[in-house]
């Protein structure tokens, strides 16, 4: 009996176990069924406990939670029908609460942390380049941030499940849903949508399609150099600085030059940086090309107003140019061959954590011009005026190495060297010009934690320049040099999506050798002479804060404090009213000869009118402690940079701007309209009939006064589709009032040009063909010219001149065409033929007038650089 009893219980347990196993899927389904329940709400606005009580009453869903952790405010949802898990995720986001179902009951509790930070670096998938200004957007919260100049981003949010959107023009969007319960590092590599031999895209300072609307920054533009310009350019060479001159508020210095004026500022008022190092001469071949090889450049930012507090030392603009980091995925080779120059770039990885880039370029415009002048005279109009015995050559070399030490530390070494030799028999006769630039940068990026990022930079910059005159009497060589060494430390602190701080400091040592002259033969009448070398120390400290007060209103405010100290050894002069030295004081080595300080507040604000339009305003003060001594007004490599001293005070400028920004058809079109007004104090110019060449008392030739500039800028863009381009228009006025210049009367500098219209267009004809065109119209520049003769006594006839810049040159206008033909698609090789015509209708745009002959029978002649100029280039990428 006992045996049967035991068997009975054994089989009973076995049957029960089998039943449980068969029913277990149903039990699991019941346990998870609650979160899958489709619910229909009776109200769309209530507190969290009120929503939960309604669901418990209508659907018998059990909730467990602590009343004390529930927020008191009401929450609003946008629809009535939900799946329960989606509803709870929407309801609890940004509250610091999470939910979980256990045995059919939904438990709601707090996360361990009330705030979590997600950070990382955004790079390109194919080359590993760090991407600047990538928009990082949290879809559920409607907030976002942007990667900094080194691809680093950080955003602090409540824990939860969120959809992250990473977007950048020229790259495919990346969308990722992440469960964020604690601080997390999330690096992203974006896939490129655009072949590297596509067009330059002009956009606002960030990359999101409507980021020009969202960003508080105004009066700024970016050139995406990964999309090389298809627009026609001089001699077929795509050029960063020439492209900048098609933007509103930017005017070219003179035809064919790389110099430019921004919102009424002088050419020396632009701070041009290459990997953080200032470049003092921007031109190759006397301005036919800029010194920046587009194959070595990753990103260009230009600030015309609302200049960030981290920049200082110039009044009008900042052009921040970043070199590529070097492809860390594979070896690549690209370059081009053209009529005026050729280039070659190699980049690739060195092991797992190191990448490099080497890019070289050689220009031979003189050889091309000589060939055309000798063989195509009559076919190419005006080519005979170029001369047949020119020496116009240049080279430049960019190099960079990028080392990833670990996940929190990267170091970079970059260098640039360029050299020019220029002789044009039509313009310079017996003169030759030689100049060279060198820069070097060491950078160390360090991530302290998920919110704090720093960049330490060591900088070196050198500029040598001079010219040689070879004739029977004046056979001499003139040389000058300028050097700069600096250390900078910059911090980015991403406190929260509402608060971002930028702060840092800089220390710069300047050295100036303003000129020396030496005879080249015994027959020369020139005596050896050298101006004193000068040194100075410049410091800067800055702090800025971007504060998002609401979804519609954001402000960015900050301040930059700078000092400038002139250092001995040297002699300081005080001058009498007649310009004669009245007193002199000698200083020993490293003694402070004079000091200046500057406090420069800056502020910007953005008000969203709706999702596609905004109003922005800005104010900034800038200081400049260096000035450029020149006589040509067009920017030659013989211009001399000198620091302020006891006689010449620092210049400073105040600028206000107001703008309206609009995106149309989901970012297909963009429209911006800005007005600005700038006041410049201690603006400098040279007195009438100034003598500045090798003048040790140069201060006696300089006068200071007040200046102002104001204007309106319009930019309309077509950003997407086969047909792209932009139209820009600037209406502006620039004035100066300086005692001792122009008989004390208000006058305008050469770069006061009332109307400036530019049109840049390109159209894709299938996958392989593209046509493009540029058109520019600019009001003529003002120059000073001789207007007649008068009797100076004893039978001597002297010239008298027009008021300062009182004679207007004819208006400048020019049309350029280009055609691009891509090779058939191949696995590794991509070739592109480019055919272009500069100045298609052979417009003779004079840059000045000059006198030839002997008084009183002299003739007035005009000087222009070139007429119609064809070009052909072959670009390749492997």
C-alpha cells in the first residue's frame, strides 16, 4: 500500500510539472501583456499619478510606485491612443523615472542618477577625419548640441531611452536609439554622401539643415573643403580665399589678389589662422593664388561679426582654417595638373593609432605666361602685355601627423612652408620680389571627463619678405622679417544642454625686423642700413557662456581681456608738433617700454520665430595692437607689420548687427538679411606725401582718427538638387576722419565700394558632367591721382593730386565659366577634367592709373592684370 501511495504522488507531481511546462509560454505572455496593452486615454493633460489611476481603473493594470518621487506638475501628451510601454516612455522621459514590469505589475522608480552625460567624437567613416560642427539632436527632448573644433561633443540629459540624431552636410544622417542609465561614451563615424571632388557648399556655421536658424552665432559662414569647388577660378585653381570673396560683406582687395576687406575693415584687420597659427601674407604669385592648398584643408570658418571671445588681435574678421588630420583608414593619393600649377597629396595610417598627411604644390605661372605671350599673341587678347621673360614661381608644403595616445588624449604636429619668386617685366622692370611663410603647430587634445575638454596649442609663425633692384645706380636688396611664438590653452565645458562655457588664455611673443638694406655692387649708391628690431608680449584671457533660456531664446555672452607690452632693448622717441624728435629714452633688454590693456565684451542673441526662421543680434568689441605700413593700398609682400608704441595707440572697434534668417522647403533654400554698423577708434592712415620706406621715425608719418562702416548684406542660397548656388549682395559705406589727412576732411578708403553683387551657380548634367559660372559686379575703388600741374617756382612744374581716394576707377565686373567632366566610375581611381574661362568677355578692369612720359607731356595709362584667360586642369584621386 505504501508503494502504491508513493507511486500515486510521483505521477501526480510529474503530471503537474508537464502542465506547468505547457502553460509557461502563456504565463510569460500574461506577465508581459500589460506593457503591450493598447490603451485609450480619457485625458491628455494630467499628473503622472492621475494618468496611472485612470489606467488602473479602466484596464486593471497594477502600478507600484512611491508617491514622494512623483513630480507635481501636469504633463501633456499629443494623442489619446497608445501602447502602454510607449506611453510610459513618453510620460516619464526627462523626469528621472523608469519603469519595469515584474509578474504582471508595472513598477516605477528612480534612476540611480538624476542626470547622465553622453559624450564622444564624431569622425568620417572613410578617412577618420574629426568633423567640426556636427549636430547631435535628442529627438524625444527636442534639445541638442554640436561637436567642437576637434569633433568632440557632450550632452547632459535625464536618464532614459532616447533617439539620437547625428547630422552633417555632405554625410549620411546617423540615427541610434540608446538606453542611457549612466555616463556613457558613444563615438560615431558618419558615411560620406559626396565624392571629394564635388562642389564647395556655403552654409551657416553648423551642419544641421536648419542650424543657421538654431545657432546663436550670426555673421559667419563655413566653406566645406571636402567638397572642392567646381566654380570657375583664376587659372583653374580652386581657392579658399577667392571663394570667400563671393560672400556678402567681403570684398576683394584688388583684381587677382588674395587680400580682402570685411565690413569696411583694412586688409590688415583680418586674422587668418592655419591650424591656429597666424599667416601674415596670404598670396602666391603676387595674388594670383592664395597660400592655402585646398587639398590639405578640411574646414574654413569666417566670422564677420559676433566674433567668439576666444579670438583676438584683429578688428574686422577671423578666418579659421583647419588642415586635414590624415586618413587613418587607408592610403590615399590625390592631386592635379594644370596650366598654372600642379599639386600632390598623400595621406594614410601609420599603424593603428597614427595617421599622416603630406601635401605639396608647385606654381609656374611665369612659364605659362611666357609661352602664351610668345605663341598665342593675337589669339588670346591682351596676352602680349604680360611680357615674354617672366619669373613667377612658387611652392608650398603642408605636413601633419596625428597620434592617438589613448581614448582621452591626442596630439598633432602640423607644419606649413611656402616660398615665392616674382618678376614681371611689364610691371616691375628691374625689380624682383621674394617672400616666404612658415608656420608650425603642436596641439594636445585632452578629455578630462564627459563634460570638460581642453586643447593646448604651441604656435610658431615666420614671414620673410624683400625685394631686389638691379640697375646701374640703385643695385640693392631690401629684407624684412617677422616672427611669432605663442602658447594657448582653451577649454570647452558642456555643463548641460542649457549651459556651455568656453574659457582660456594665450601668451604671444612678437618679433619684428622691419627692414634692412644692403648694396649688391660697388657701383650702388645705396648705403647699408637697418631699422631696429622690435619685440612685444601680448596676452589674452577670455570667458564665454552660451545660455539657452528657452527653446526659442538663446544668448551667448563673454569677455576677452588683453594686454600688450613693448619690450626692449630699444629707443623710444617723443616728437614735437613739427615731427622732429623732441625726447628719446633708451631701454635695456626685456625692459617694458610701454603697455596697453583692452577689455572686449561680446554678446549674441537668437530668438526663434518658428522652426524655420529666427531673428539674431550681436555686439562685439575688438582690439588690434599691430598695424601694417604700406603705400600700395592693394597689399604687397613688401608691406611691413609694426606694433603700437608710445606714439601710436591701439585701434579698437565696436560693431552691432541685426539679422533675419529663414530656411525654405526643409532646407532646400536659405535666406539671410543682416544690417551692421561699426565704429573704429584710433584708425590709422598716412599723412599726405608720407615717406615710409626705411623711416626710423615712421610715427611722424602716421595720423590717427575715427572711422565708421555700415551696410546691408543679403544672401540667398539653393543648397540641394542638381542646380545649386548662391546670390549675395552688399550695400555698404566706409568713412574716415583723420586730422592731417585729406585736409582734415572726411574721406573713404580704397575699399569703400558701394555695391557688391556676386552670383555663383553650378548644374549637374548627369553623373559625369557639371557646368558652373560666377559673375561679380563691384563699384569701382577710389584712388588718388594727379589732376594737373602748377608752377613751383624757378620754372619747375609740380603735380597736384585729387582728394584722398577721390577718383573712382570704373566699376569692376567679370564673368567666368567652367565645365567639369568626371571619368567613368572605377573602384579606386577617380579622374576629373576641368575646362574654364576667366573673364569670358575680356573685360579690362583697371586696378590703377599711372603717368608715363616727361612733364608736361606725360600720358595717363591704366594698369590691368589680365583679360580673357582660358584654363585646363586634370584632378585625380586614388
